[in-house]
C-alpha cells in the first residue's frame, strides 16, 4: 500500500485552496489531476521585478518595475487597434498597451491622476516607450509585498498565472520531509545536491535565468530521483521474472538446419550472432527476456522462427504475437513455407477467425498437434490453451500492455501445478537510441540486427521542393507504366487526424484522376477489413499507387513496391522518415524515396533530410534524431511505449541514467525485498513517481 505520508499528494487538485472544478479542469490539461502532478510542473521562465529604473533609463526588451503617474486613457478608434494608457514619471512618458481590453476594468485599476507601480517588458516603438499587457499593476504601498522574482509556468488556454501559481504553492505546502533514498557515498560526491524536499522547493523558486537550467543542483537531484525510480522499477520486474521458475530450452538443431537449407541465402552475421545469444539465454534455467531490435527488412522474423524452433526441437510449443491482424497474417505468410520445409505444424489465430476453423486451431494448440501458433491479442484469450508453451515472441511489443504480455507467458504447461514461465523474445522494428532503450528495458538483454540480408539494393533517397510536384507525378506515372508500385504518404499536419485525412483524400482524388482504379487509399478511420482489402490489392498489384496517412502502420511487406513519396517531409521526425523509407527496397530491385518539402526549409528540417540522404543505418539515425530533437520527442513516448519523464531530460541527464541503473542492481543484490532503512525509503520513492506496480513485484515474487 502507498505510504501514509504520501496520501495528501495523491489527492485530487480540488483539495487545494482556491481550486474549484472549473480551475481544476484547466490545471489538469496542463499538469495533471493530482496534487503531486503540480510538483513536476516546473517553471519554464521567471519574472524578475528587481530592476526598477526611471522611464528614460529603461532599456528595450527588459522586464522593469516602474512607478508611474497615470495621465490619460486613449481608447482605440476601431477594434483592431489597442487600448492605450499614457503614463509618466519625471524623466519621460510610457504607454501601457492592451489588446482586447475591458475599458471598465482598466479605468478602475488605472485611474487618471493617481500613481501606480507597473511591471512588465519594456519595448521601444519608434520614439514611444511601451509595456504591452503589464504582468503587475498595483499601489505604491503594496510594493513591499510584491514578489520581486516570480516563476513562470506553462499554461492552458483560460488558466491565469495567478490561479496556477496559487495552486502550485498550495501543493508545495504539502511536500513532506522524506527519508533519504540516495546511496550515501554517491550523495557525498554531490555535496551541492539538496535533500528531496529542498530540491523541489528550490526548483520552483528560481532567482535567475540560470536556475531554470536542467543542470542546476536542484533539478539534477530531482532528475536522478526520477531515473532511479525508473531503473529500480525495471530491476524489480526483472528480478521477479528471474525468481520465477524457468526452463532450460535447448534443441539438437535438426529443425533449424532444415529451415536454413530451404533459404535462398545464408544468415547474415548479425542474425547468426543474435540467434546464438538467444540460444544461450534459452539454455539457462531462468526465463529469458531479450529484446531483438532491427530495421524493417533486417530479418527479425527469420531469427524469431529459428529461436522458436529451439523450443520445438525440445518437444515444446512456441507462439508469436503481433499487434494487428495485418502484421500477424504477414508473419504467417513468411513463416508458412519455412515451417513446411522443417515439417512443423503452424497455424494462425486472430480475432476474425470463427467457427470450425477456430476450434481446429484451439484443439491443435491444446493437444500439441500444433508446434507454432501465430496470432494477435486473440492468443491470450481465456479459451486458448497450450499443451506446453515454452517460447513466446512478441512483435512491436510496445503496442501491448504488460498485463497482456504476462497473460500469454502464463499459458505455460497447463497440466503442471508449478508451471515454468516461457522464455520471451520482444521484437521491434523501431531503432531505439541506447539511452532510451535503457529507460524502457533497464538491463534487459538486447540483440541488434545491423545488417541487411544479401541482395538488398541501397535506396536512392532524394529531396526536392514541393513546387516540383508535377515532375514527381510524371516520374511516378512512367514507373507505374513500367509495372512499378508506389506508396504516397500525405503530410502530417499538427498531429490532426482530420486534417491529415482531408489531405490524403485530396491527393487520392488527384492521383485517381491519373491512374484510375489502380489507386488505393488507406487511413486510420477505415474499417480494418476495408483497409486490409486495399492493402491486399496493393500487394497483389491490382492497386499500383497506395495513398496513406501516417496514423496507421503503412506497410504490408510488398517487395515489388519500389517508390516512396513523402509529402511535406519537413514535418516528420528523422526516425519516422526512416521507417517510411524502409517500406520500399525490400526486394532485389532498386528503390527510390522522394522527400518533398516546402520552402524555405528550416535548419533542423534540412539537417534531418541531409542525414537521411547520407545513411540507411537506423541506429545511427535514431541517435541523431535524439540529438536533434531531444529524447522527449523521439518516436513520441505514447506511440513508442517509451517512459514519459516529468523532470529528467535525457539530453542533459543521460550520465545519471547509467549510475541509476547500477545503483538499482546493487540495491536488489543487497536487499532484494527492500526491507532495510534505505530499502523502505526506496519504496517511498517508487510510490512518489507512481511505480506502484514494481512494488507489488516484491510480494508477488
């Protein structure tokens, strides 16, 4: 259970003084729904009112606090003009400027003939000195109570700085003193680091611009706390997995030899290395948990099959789970001829399979007549039982929740009371920077496929302004006439599915006018069956140009597709562009990727396109993407399953991540159940950063 000392922090924000339901909804949009969410909503700037010059001495673009005599209100002649209030001191005149003003309010707070203290950013327009929308207007007698330095926070539309600031101060008043969880020796080497509560209060009270940097002692301390919670949670899950009874899976190699003999090429060096690493893991008594990373087309599915055959050679079964019907069927089509060559029973099970077909597959899995089962989330439904499931492969694993993965691994030997946990191989086609992989998988073993299978041609990547669209369409027309197939990806606009869809439909209508029924359209709003029909038509060559938005998984595996056109490539991340490009060049024919951009091209967008033209190395591209955009934006945490950090910034705190990983491992080696004084403090840390699930692993084993 959550420690009692933390109860006030997990109350709804309506428990704070002055936060009613309306304000709470606005705060929730920008920070979160609980009191503790306001802890992590750190300032992004500050207002420094300590500079108090005369009007004549106030330089442009500085925040200043001035004592002024209000002289005259100057209402606008029309709505498009601002409302001005002329003020002055003994050195000059200054105008206060308001857009969309409420005159009754301004007349009340700035009565002509009286003195007011005004704070804001001074600007010079011609000979006029102005402050637009002052951040403070008050009486001279209130000057002593005016905050000389005030933090600035990210706001939601309709939420005032005053309301949010009051809520954050109310939340910070609830911050308790907590026992120290950082290793004393490590803390001694960072003597400038404050304790947790002091660090939190300091981070919310910057006194200068330098205090906003992620490398200040206060923010670095909080970042380390978050990274330690992340790594400890992963280590606990891993530790719990290792404590469960596994099985030693090893085979004599006869089935793998048959598959390799049926291949038209030899395994790449990277495939052979990955397979050897997997085989060593499977031969140990502890359950395997390994991540297999490889670009689209690097041969992950083949490695997965050979790994599953290790279990089958030992007399057991294996399953491969994919996130969509389309991907499951694609895997099945690739595996079926190879499984046939090895003489092993293979079947497909998705949510669309009904009646006798489904019952036949279920019976085969339960009796052991089926050695391998490929499917979607349908594999972990209650009526699916295996005689002896020893190996589970999960493709694009970030699409599945932890409970779904565990549900499948729980389907081991159903007849054994103390059934061993199956080995698990996670696969992803998304190259993940090493730093991000560490935050998502901790010390999980990782195998990387860094080579393409033999015979793959380099992809000719070209960039050109969208003003040359007619030339691109003419080139695609010639290629289609010669039997080629092309993807045409429409622009990503403000992450808006509606606008993306409109752009795709407009492009589809244009291209259909040229290519007729040989043009297809797929997008996220289509019914799954309709989408698969169009994609199948593209795979069969009936559709030659496939127009798509980016909200879906673009690709069936179509080796004949040799052209990828991406409109407004400047709007995409580097990793995203690389993933799209990987949908072509999957056969032996040469392929082209055309990146169309709007001019003028920004510096960051130009850098992304230049990198893409220089290399097809997905892992190098992933690292460069993180360098250019920062860890928070790479892949998109929600889409990729990457953890979303509230304080830690991996661009600045990556060195702390390795320390946190090592410390988490050491903690569990010394105190696996976290029962020591430091262990109890670490439990509080896990709850503080909402890693409650990891704590449950302590008791569940």
